[in-house]
């Protein structure tokens, strides 16, 4: 089926807007591909360093360019649950490469930090910029020019977007992403949230809170809620970077290992030495990016991707905008209910039909571009499958079910949970912002209330503990943008504002910072640009100013006299406390040159 006309129209305008940038990018990719990865043109000293630790047979093969060499970029560390499974992957990949007649080498490692560990801590101010650092670190690993293809081992919030930027920067090389999968289900997410709320209200102690958190985050794999990490996995599959059905298989299982080996062999099969050369920069185009946005809306994915997708697209010369994302949201229905947009976790989503079913349903109504290239071949229809373990450790694929196994978690296209995706762009005299309303009740889509202004989330939490957050209000938390302090997630606001809303107050959030991919039931206008430190109008809001947040019509306005508002002096904030400690001083150059949120908040594409 051809794509829906509305999808086609939005894609066409992205193509037109991007044309000069995309053409220049493709020119570079094709020039690099034409020169090839010919290890024999390296000097003998270069090559000797490059394969010094290889076996004699591997050295002989690499010296003569007779077999492809597969580079491995890994985000392994053994502190973080999502990345610990990658410890065994290089051995599996090397084994698979030998079986396929190739060689595999770890090209380099990239840092992987966890927003769950750094939430509300100084280290969170490094988090967003770690995305661009990861892209740069991967670039260092690939700069040796020893590889014909690359596999990328990454999972969580900034790691996959950073690796995608790297894969597209080295777009002349094929790229296959290999996930580790989610941890098995533990304490239900709604029960974890209940204990968090009791703790915030002083009705539960630290021991009870730690017990609940430990039962929720209890083993190897990603967290099971549908935040940025699992949105990443959805994106890699729907954009064609994963093997079909690979995203949500638990770690440490025979099928997970079989998919890893299959991905390695596929990465070797699509090099320039074979008949299916699939360079990443040619494979990913405007249609692939639109498919990613569609998947984000259909699953109620992370708001962080209103930043990451822009930066990922720009790495391929594609100029995606918030307006594109918002307009696609108006077209795409919500088909998944996964926490925080429902009670289920990603394991329940996968059991209900998972990615194969989701893609099948979206293709039925032309809401995805089927005519795209993927690492698996041509056409997204090949991803409407379930992966199963076959004989001798191979991967078998069966057609996805025609009916959801759990309609409360994953809906058919004819009976969506809501007609739109729920991510919208807001515009007004404060600037531009985005809001996710898929978990916000309709009666809270419009909030008009006086402002309570804070310069960090700790100030707001202190006001809550002091009993000062009474009545209806819109919390304005500013000086939280990329130039101010690296744009940390303001996750500590989620529980407090949720408690106040549950008490019957009409509350909302307005901020130039980020909220978590786990943001949910409280209306939150986030990523406000221009940010306060860049003389954005959010810096002129005062306590008591009435603000109208209208997610229905896509507006955000301070209801004061326009001339008086424009003439107000800009607020100042003491940001010296954000400049040092936990490595923040190392990122001062990043803060100085960071681009605005509506360009991806990147230091690479400012």
C-alpha cells in the first residue's frame, strides 16, 4: 500500500527543505564509498598496528582485502543493567564473523551513563551532551579506516541517538544496531509510582522506597517502562537499523544470542564486497526518518526524541522540525498503552504482538513508508513478523498475529486508544515548546493559571515541602536549557506535580529544560526555546502572571500586555553552582556552543 497522502505531503516538504543539505551529504557519502575501505593501501606500519593482535589467518586475510572486517562499537559497562549484557557480545560477534568468512574487531568503546542513576544529581547535567560525545567517541574508533561494516551495541537514552549520529556520519559504511533487550518484568510500574508518591508525602520511609525501586530495577536489561531507552529500540527497528523482531527479546536467552549472531552475519553480507551493499547514509532517508516519528507517535514514545530525532536527521543532511513532528502526530493514532501511558510494561507490549504487529497495523492504513531500505533488505513489510528460535540456534520468523493478543496494551488500527499521537508543538509569546498529552486527561489539555517561578527543580520541591504550592498554578522552571546547565531532565518534578494534581489542583509545568521519557499525567510544556539564558521570553515571566497552556490549539501564552511584557528586564540566575563538580567543568565548551532545543540541542549541528 502507498503511504497516506498526508504522510506523503509532510515527507515531501521535508525532502524539499533538506535538498541542498541532503545532496551535499550524499555527495560526501558516495565519494567515501567510491574510495572504499582498502586496507592494502595503508602503509605496512599502519596495517601492522591495525591487526597486531589478530590470528595469523586473520592477518593474512586482512592484508589482502580478501574478507570483510566488521567493526564493533560498544557501550558496554557492568554497572548499568542495560549495558551489562554487552560483555559477551564481542565473542559472539567474532564467532559469527568467522562462520561467515569474515573478521570482527572491537573498534572502540563509548561512554554510557544512566539517567536513572543521575536523576536530580549533578551528573545529570552531562547527560544530554553525552549524546554528542558518544558520536565523537565512535568516530574516533572508526577513524582507523579498517572496517567494511559496523555493528553498534547501544541501548539507553543518549547512547543510541549518539551512535546513530556516528553511523550516519560514517554513512559510507553499512551499520547494524544490536540491542540487549529489556529486563524481565519486576514490581509493576504503577506500584513503584505509588510508593514514590507515598515517600514524597512522608508516608513511606527510605527503606520501603529502596525495596520498591530494587524490585522494579532488578536485573540485566533496560528498564521495562516505555521511556527513552525503549523508545530507542522501537526507533531502530521501525527505521530499519535492527533485524526484524530484535528489539524486545530479554537478555541472556538463546534467542537473544541467535539474533546477535544473525545481525553480525548480516552486517558482513551488506558490505561493498557483496551483492547487497547497503551504506547507512544511503539507506536512511527522509522516509526512514518519517517512519521513526510515526512509530514514536503510535507508541506514545519519549519526549526526548523531539530533540534526538532532529539531531539524528541532521547527521544525514535531513532538516526535520518540531512542526513536522506535531503535524505527523495529528495523523497517527495511538496504538500502544505502555507505562507511563498505561499499566503494562514493554514485555507485555512484546507479548501482545510487539513491533511486528505495530508495523503491520500502521502499514495497513498507509501510515508508514513501506518502500524503504533496511539492513534486512527492501521494504518495511518484512518487519511484520515475530522472531522465534529455530533449530541449531538459528532465527525463524513467523507472520505477526492479525489480532492483538492483548487489546488493552496494543490496539488494532481500526480501534486505536486515541485518534492522534499526543505530541504537539506549542507556540506563543513565550516562544516554542513541545508537550506530550497521550497520558494527560482531556480535561487538563487546557490550563490557565498564575505562574509560580523557580530557577531549579530543588526550589520547587522545597516550596512543596513548605506547603507553599497551594491553589491552581503553572510552575515555571527556567534556566534549565542546554546553554544554562546542559538541559538536565527534571524528573524530580514528576512526583510532586502529580501529587498536587491528585489533590484536585489544576497544575502544569513550563520549562526550558527536559522532562523524562517517563513524563506522564501532568501537562508539561517543555524544551521552551529560546531558553532563558539566551534572552528567551520565559526569562521575563513573573510570579502571578497568568499563563494559558492550550494543548488543544497548540498555544502557550503569558496573558499580559504585550508592550509591558516586551519591556520587562530579563531575569538573572546564579549559574555558578552548575559550572564545577562531577565533570561539569569539562563540558563548559559544550554549554557555550550548544544549539537551541528546536535544532536538537546539539554541539554538532548548532
